C-alpha cells in the first residue's frame, strides 16, 4: 500500500513536471513572438518618424501649398482688413495706409 502511494506521488510529480515544461515552452514562444513584433513596431516607428520629418519640411510644405492648393503669399494688395467694431470688411489696404483698427 505504501509503495502504491509513492508510485502515485511519482507519477503525479512527473505529470506536473511535464505540464510545467510545456507551459514554459509555450510562454517562451509567446515571448519570442512579442519581442519580434516589438522590433517590427520600432522599425516602423523609426520609418514613420523619418517620413514625418521629410513631409514637414517647410520648403516642401510651401511648394505644395502653392502648387496643389493654389495659395499665394499675402501681400498688401490682396489683404482685406475687417473692422472689429462693425465686422465689415474694408477695401484692400495699400502699403503705407493704416489698418482700420489702427485709426
């Protein structure tokens, strides 16, 4: 009877050990996948940061604003000042003329 109890304890211990080894391998594989994904995300982040820096170059933005959006540099000839009191737009201000709010 005592030998049967010891045999059962050894078998249970062996099964527990096998289960622990399986879980350990499973967790190690999951860790490896997570590290690989982390490296890929870091590479993608670096690529996007570089692309962001190149896209936000001020000369590039100015070029796109002129070519695609047909924007022009503000000059006194095209500037219209709004009277703050009435909310009406005045005529374009010529250079050397005070703006409406400066009068």
